[in-house]
C-alpha cells in the first residue's frame, strides 16, 4: 500500500519529465524499490543507512588520497625526464624509463610509494616522528653522532665489515674533457667583467647565487629558531648540540653573511658576539678546530668590517689557546681548556694529528700582524720550523705526531685525507700569505707535491680516473680516497696561479674531475665520505663505496676546488658541476627546518638523514657555492686574500 507521501513523489517525478512522455518503466522500478524499502523493519533500515553512511565517509577519505597518489605517481614518472634530476647513478633507471612501458613504471612507482608508507609506519612506531624530505623521501630520526674531522674518519667499516661485499657504482662512459691525455693550458683566465654597483658585498647578482642565499637563509632561520647562540643545529630533533659552547655556527657564518650581503642577519649575529658570547667556557676545545673555525671567523669578520670588537675577541681567544703550545716540545697539545687554560694530548691516544698542529699558522700569524704582538706567530712558526726539520718520505708526513717528544709516528698512514690534508694546504697558503717571501714552506710544499705524484697518484680501471691513494703504515698503498682530499685540486690550482709548475694545474684538473665523479656516480648525486678505486683491469666500475662510508656530512672540499678552478680558468663546466651538486644538496639534505648530513648517498628513497647541520655547511660549503656562481673577481680577490682551511678569508701581506 502506498502512503500519501509516496504518491506525491511519484506525481512529482512524472510531472517533471521534460519531454512530456510518460516513462513508465523507470517509475515502476522506483515504485517497486519504495515498496521494498517500506517493507523493511526499522532495524533493517538502520543497517542500510549505516552502510550508506560508511560508504560515503570512506569515499570522502579515499578519493583525495587516490588523487594525491596519482599526483605523486605522475611526479615520479616524470622525474627521470627532468634535466636537473638526471644523475649518472640514475642511468640504469633512465634506460628503463626511456622505454615505452609507462604502465610498468607506474607500477614500480606505486610500489615505491607503498614501501615508503610502510617505512613511515615503522618509524612512527619506534620513536620520534620521521620527517619527509622535500622530494618525498623519508628521513629517519636520530642517526649516528657526527664527530669532528678525526672522529668522522674513524667511522670506517667496523671489524668484520672490512671485507663485506662492496657495492660498485655503475660507471658512465666518459665524454668530458678529463684532460687525462691532453695538455692543460696553464693560464689564468679572468672571469668576464660584470656590471657591479661597486660593492661586491651588495648581494646576489644572478639566480644561482640567489638560490644559494635562499639556502643559507633556510639554514640560518632554523639555526636561529632552535640553536641560537649554540654550537650546531640538530635539525630533526629541533634542538642543538654543544661542542665548544661558544656559538660555533654563528661565528663560522659571520663572513658568509657579510659576503652574501645579508646585512641584517650579520648585524644581529655581530651584536650577539659583542654582547652575549662568552669565551670563558670551562671546556676542553680542540686547538685546531677552534682556531680554524672560531679564531678564523673573528679574524675574517674583522678584516671585512674593520670592527674593533672582532679583533678584541680574536685576541682574547688567541690568549686562551696559546697554553696549548706549552707541551715542552715545539708541537702543541691537541686540546686546551678555554677557562682553566690547561692543555693536554687527545683523550683517544698520545699523539696529535699532524694536520691539526700544522693548520693553525695562518690564523696565529695574522693575529700577530694585526695586534702587533709577535707571540702568536712565534708559537705557530716554531711548529712549522720543527716539522720542516723532521724526516719525511719525499715531503710526505705520517698523520700522527707526539706533542711530548715532537716526533712523527713513522708507522703512521700517509694520506691527503683525514689528519694529513691541511698540512699540505697550509704549506702553500703560508707562502701565499707571506707575499711569497717564505721560501721554506714553498719548498716543502713543492717537494710534497712531487711526493704525492710519486707515491700516491694512481689511475682507476677502466676509465683512468686520477686519484690520490694512501700509504698504510707509511708504505703499503691503499686505493682509498677521503672526500676531504678534494681540497687538493683547489690548492694545486692556487699554487700554479702563483707561479708553480703547470703540471700542478694538470693534476688539479684531473683530480677535480674524479672528485666530481664521486658525486656524479652516486644515485643521490652526493659524494660518500670515502671512496675506494678499482685497480683491476677488466672490472666494470671505477668507484667502490663500502657500506660504512656512504655518509655525506655536507662537506665543502669539492665545491671549494670548483670555485678555485672556475676563478682561474673561467671554464663554465665547473659551474655546471657545482650547480648539479647544489641541487643534490637541496634535494636530499634539505629539511623543513635546516639541512642535515645523511647516512646513505646511495639510497634515493631513504638517504637516512642524520640529526646534524655542521657549522662548515654555512661557513664553507654555501660560501664556496656563492663564490663559484659569482663573476665578480672583486668578490674576495685571490691576489689579496687567502682562505684559511675553514673558508675564512685573511689578507695576503707583502711579507710576513
Ligand atoms: C672543515 O672544518 C675544514 O675544511 C677542515 O680543513 C676539514 N674538515 C672540515 C670540512 O670538511
């Protein structure tokens, strides 16, 4: 039986037919549905309503997420064609993608998304929430603590992992001008003059520089928000860690901000140093690290601004560091307490690192020059003279030196990497700083380059990449190269521009190409901390990365060398390489707040972000990027300034 309401509706339907026909079949079907509905009990109707409501709700939830998935799928399927995203490590993937099977690609991309979601869930269960990187890949919270230069490089494969299966990186046939066979023209090509407003520090002049400044601002904003006045930002836990307890990142960044034209940021940081920073910290600091980052930071800020406050701070710090030289030998202790002035050898053993005791001279000599007090230079020069007189292997030094006896440990490894690197760098730079008057250090430098060529330089198989290996126990060759070694092309080029052998430039170019390959061949486009090079003819890959060496700490060395090489040659390829590296940093190390070092440069889906933004990322890496993308030779001209090993520019004097 129809109710009156049912009848009314039925009439409305029939009258609503715009064609005037009477569509009986539809109405009969509707009527029969109504009849069935009316026959249902109250309970049955409630169940039906519940099902309808649940269905509607799940549609509301699922449709947007399906659309989002589709969006992400589209992005992923487009990704390989984006020119900025193409990396050698992706070559295999590209090959597959270039084929016609788009469905297969989408299937894989979808699986990738599902895998990521699973990982997200796992991480959520474990502890603090993971973050999503800008490219959608997942960052895990926490991660191993990064150490200083020494600690970083102690993190090789743990015992038992030394001989695990190595992961070779696919090689790409080289089409670039590696100059392996060709002659290198050793001449300085001044960058094309650019229109400037006369002030080299007035800010970015092109889009690449703007992008670098944006990156700096992004890092700085996070540092300011979560770590202001502290040593280093932990960008995942959004807090900070102390090392020296003096505001390390802030001080390391001062001249970068000045150079980039970030005047407000610079002023705010300057005022913090003037009014709030205290050097009276009851902490043992590493003499080398504190000198290159903090003393170097004050000195360059002083030279750029002539602000007396920075000079006062530099002098105060110099006085607090000087007690490290009271070891009884000419070689300083590695550590000194800023408050108590007590100094001692490192906690981990009796010896100091050779590079550490020989990489304080530029700063201490500069401090003497500007204060007029010779005591700083005298202490540092004693070390140089002492090391000059020690026995070496064709100018090469083992990486440990004893502060009590003053002797090098003859069984120590010889390397241009950790603990050895900046010994060679400062030989050259002391000569440059002295207006090329200090022949003792120049001769030591030239001899060491000959030693490097004789004992350490080798070619890889199959592509004949030039690299610099190590001598274990001072004699056994190991085909291992730290990323740290990538400072060397820049230093060699600087030496050549100052009149040293053209062959230095030749070696610099080949080596820089290899350093670039350490980025280019990785799936993320970022270099591992350490690479091994293949020696065996017939093997397919030049570069081998051990599982424990896959981290990237946002280090500057390759960018630094690209900067020198671009300044000196004007060859645009160095900028292009630098731009690709910059984009890779943006893609895999940028977080919502700040940047982070990562644990695996070989996994694009999960590079395993660590929880640390090193001060040298702002002090060096971003500064060298900014300088690399500049065409203004007056932006820190290299005949007037010499960069310390932490990228703080110090003046070149006519004699020293
Ligand atoms: C910096 O502190 C300096 O460049 C040092 O010479 C080596 N290690 C870091 C950057 O990698």
